[in-house]
């Protein structure tokens, strides 16, 4: 699988530029491999496939992009076992850099435990291990030269700030200039984007807008209090939903699943916390356009909802 090859390539180089990442995707023909397997990102931003692969690498905890120290590129996360408490024990998910010897050693060292390798259509294979005691997983890490992250989802969520917009006195900006920008406004009632004119965006009292132009990442702007603030997509959407007092998250206690509309995909690190509960990317329902995050403990779901300023139903 080409996504596995890509992670091995990235791991061998540790870090690099965005151009090097794109060149590796093209050289390994990962984009063609994903397209043949139907791999698609869940956002409505219509990113090209190399961007979709980047997002999957991020959400699964393998690679950091544009993080502090690599603002214009990427770096691979050190080999780590991210653990989560389950109702009857602990689950560990292998994240970060990989090599063939490391994977072979991991499989050999987990042979006495309940372990599995789950192929993915649009991401590297998922390596999971289950144990009744956390110390078993900690010992496994010592024997395998892996970093050990206890309660990874809780640790991530405890670090994150809530998805609040900037205060009134926060730094303001202007909308990008130029006639080539395509502008959409987010509609909280229908949870969709509607194309609008620049005049509509300029005259709006309140609204969340997406500006798109060819070969560049979309930019997102929240207009309120007579000012314009540039925000991440997820923060702006949830800020607007909170303003409208609309809740979009649902938790199924029987299946321990967190369910939400695909357009309301959460911020990257928050989503990583949800994904690491199972080690699996969210499933996408193309008919109802919703995401389902599996094996999420109720306390993690409640904490994620609070960070998103949502009431969990």
C-alpha cells in the first residue's frame, strides 16, 4: 500500500519541506493509489489528494505539518504508543515514525497480547494492542524503544483551549483583495456553504466566510462587531453554531460513538484525540454526510463537546 511506503519514507527523513512531501507523494504515486481506492477527505474544502493524505497523517498522529519549528514543512512524530483506557482494559495505538524492523519487533513483542493490524484505504495500516493492565503496555514500550503516552486523548484535550472566537479587542484583518477569490458564506441552519459576492461579504453584519483561490489553501474569516477576524475553519463554524445555540454533536452510549455532521469536522488536535480512542479514522456516511468516531469513552466525548461549546445529546 502506497500510504505505508510514504510513512516509511517520511520516517527515514524525519523532517523536510512541504515541496519534499509533495514530491514524495508524486514519486510513490500515492495520489493515484488513493484515488483507485476511493479515498476522500471529509471536509467540503475540495483539497487535492496530497492535501487529503496530509490530513490523514495528522489525524492519526504520525506526522506534524506546519507545527512550531517546521512552519513551512513537516516532521515525523517519534515512535509512540498512545494508550487509552477502555471499560475492560487498555488499548495502545502505534503512532509516529516507522521502519520495517520496528514493525517486525512490535508484532513479535505483542504476540502474547491481543494485537491486530488493520489495513486502511487512505492511510497507513493501524497497529493496535490490547491489555488488561496499563503497566503491560508501559513495559512493552520499554522493550521496544517506544515513547509511552498514557491516556493520550485526555492528555491532548486537557491541553487544548475551547473553540472560541477572538475577543473584541483581538487582532483584526481585511478580506483578501483581488477578483479571483471565490467567496462562500457558511449557513448554520442548513450546515452548508453558499456562494456570495464580495459586496455581500463586505455588507454583512455577522457571518463566517470562506475565501478560495486556485493553488492556495482556503482562508476563513468571521465578521462580527463590525470587525473581521481570520480564524481556523472549525473554530469559526463552532463559534457561529454557539451564537445560534445550535447543537450538532450526538453521542451513542451503546456503541460509544460520537457522531457529527461532516462539515462540522472538529479542529485537528481535538479530532486526533477522538481518533486515538480507537486508532481508526472516523467513518463517513455519504448519504447523511456525517462522521462517526468509534470507541470514544463518554467522559472524552463530554470533554470534547465542552471544548466545542456544544451540549452533548
